[in-house]
């Protein structure tokens, strides 16, 4: 989750040079064993003060435990492993420990059993959202309209887990979860806190996990959420071309594929968000499906875009646009005219519920929380659709790893680490992954792409993906590519019906 706020200055994309990171990074190839108790990381004869910096920061040995889960209509027996894979630089110096949590079903044929790798976005978000919110064996309710920071944070068996049809590996990029740098210099941070360095590291971790667990023959899938839309196609290309790993399917959850759509000079940002603005208004009156927005999508592609392109010098077009946008979205006509019908996320959130003193969410605009400054015209802070989830999701994840999976790292678990986003090197230009998406679909004509969005997500609106996917070549069309849109927000899977429908789509894709 948690796409870093889109910057007003140009954002980065450094197209990666083939082979640039394979020799620079290598993983510890020691076999995975069952847990050593925490506090016993030092070697024989060493005291903590004598240990190298890398050993002082090292995560505990991997912990593998046998688990049995009772679910409606079936019982799942599996091995859960919480552990890490170490990355090294080209001099053999340790750089980072990348934490993972894996679930492998008992008795399955490893040659035919799929394995799916998950990462979230940010940059700076751990995989806990997809892990405990959606696909893992245990789930914590994350419906932000009901959950508060003091909600009881125990994850319970997840009837919609994907473990029935695929093994699961949840990855936390460095700086998130328990993943951490182990070197003392700044080189590792500069490398791994960048678009390409991050992608190369994740691809290498996927390959090393497959090797360590004898899963190179298994069908493989990648799932990325939010900024994962940038990571996903790039990781798949790196796996295809540099790591010798083929991927059968790419699943994008609330992704952003191209930051340039949302820069301050782009008219497409208004086109992309309009259907979600209207869906938010209509949801307040009753349930909404994407099919209910066909008129809005047609208007956004047509007359709305044409009037935008005419510019504010055309008074007739500007007034027509502003009045139509006000009628569709519920924004006061005077406000819409003052903004020339061009209101961004801040203006929409501030104005929609001004009369009620409520504040809608960024990540799920159907969630209406209390506005601490209902009369303010200043930019808003806080998000009722995500802020309430941070405490219970953090506590639930730590409880799962330490108590149930018996893995007890020191330090704090970073569910959402803002320092990562602030330090991220986007390079020059706007990050995009459409170039890699075209290439990976052309390279492997059998690979499938599933893109899933929530109707009320204002951060990565579904119509933005529709616009860019429509520009792909014919070989990337249906049935290889499918876009599904569900009631809900960025984490649409917080809604039971949406989570169940999404799971069914994924299972059908893998079968």
C-alpha cells in the first residue's frame, strides 16, 4: 500500500542496464533450519561487543513451524517459515537482510504446485497489507469504517486464503517490516533505495528463495500493490532476462504504472480521477458497481477531455466543464467554477463533505471520518481510510511472527516507513513500468496479467490503469490481460465480497 505522495517536480526513472546488479548482489546460500533462540547470534567465544556490525544487526535464523488451519469445508496443513535472505555487494560485503514469510502446503507436488511472491509499495510499506489483509492463512479485518487503533489486533483463520491453490511468499523490501541494512556505509542505502536497485534486489531474493527451497520447477506468480505497479513488471523482466526465472502471471493490486499521469502539468490526472470522484458521491446513496459509471467514463474520455484541452482561455468550454463536473461530483458549483472544474485530490476531499464536518479517505473515499479542522482551507492531513489501521495491523503482524511462527527479531517492525520514501532515488523523469510491461508480455506470449482496483481509490484510481492498458499492443489484450474493478478502495479486499471475488479471479488465472 501507501504510494509515496506524487511530487510536483519530475520523478525518476532510470531504465535498467542488463546485468548491472546480478554480480553486485549475492545471497547467503546456507540451508534454512529451524529457529535458534534470539540472543544467540554471536559465535562461540564472541561477546556482543566483539561482533562485526553486520552480525550485530543480523536477523535471527529462519524459523520453520508445522501449522494446521481449520477453515470452512477444509483443513490445511502446511509449513510456515519466517526468515531472511542476505544480500552482498560485489566485494562480498553484506548489505541487507531481506525478511520473508512463506507458507508451503503439505504433500503438494513441487513441480506443479504454484508459488506466489508478494510485495507492497510505498516505497516504504511492508507486505503486511496483502499478507494479513488478503491472501495469507490468517487475516485481520482492515475495514477502516469500523476498525480503530484500539481494535483487538489478533489475526484469525482466513477463509479466503490463497494457500488452497498456491504457496505464498511475502517479501519486505529493506527498510520495511524487519528487513534492514547490515553494512555501515551509505552505498547500500543509495543502491537499494532506488528504482533499479530495489528491483534487482527483489528479483535476486525471489531467485534465491526458489533455489533454497527446491522450487525452481514450480509455476511462479508475482503480486505487487500500489508502487508495486512500478516494481512488478520490472522485477519480472529482471527475472526473465538476468535471473533465469520465468513467471507465468503478474497480478497488480491497485497499481500505478506511470507517474507522469499525475504530474501537475498532466491533464490526464483529471480524467483519471473523475470516475472515482463520481463513484464516491453515488456510493453515499447506495451500492455502486463499475457498470454504473459507464456514462461518466464516456464523458471523461470524450467531452470532458476535449474541454480540458481547450484551456481556460475558452470561457464557454471552461464553464461547461465546471458545471458538469460539479453536477457529477457533488462539489459546489461556485467552487467548481473557481477551480475551472479542475479539482485535485486535496480540493475534492476538502469540499465534498464540508457541510457535514466529515473527511473522506485518500485510499478509500467511501470512508468518512471526523475532520479535526472542518473549517480550514489549508491542505488536509490524515486519512481516515488508512491511519486507523496502522496500530492493529502492526501489532497483529508482530504477534503472528513472534508467537505463532516463533521468529523474534530485535528492533521495531516497520509497517510503513516514511524515511524510505523520503530517501528514495526516483532519478530523473517520471517512473513508469509500461516499457517493461510491453517487453515481458512480448517475451513470454503465454504470461498473463491481472490488474485489480477499487472504485473509491483516489490515490491510484482505476481509470488511470484503464487509460494506459488501452494503449498496449494487440498481443497484450484479452484473454491474456484482464482489468477487474471492485467496490472498495486501495485495499478493496477489506470488503468481504470484493475479497472473495478477487480470490476467485486469481484462482481461475492460476488453474
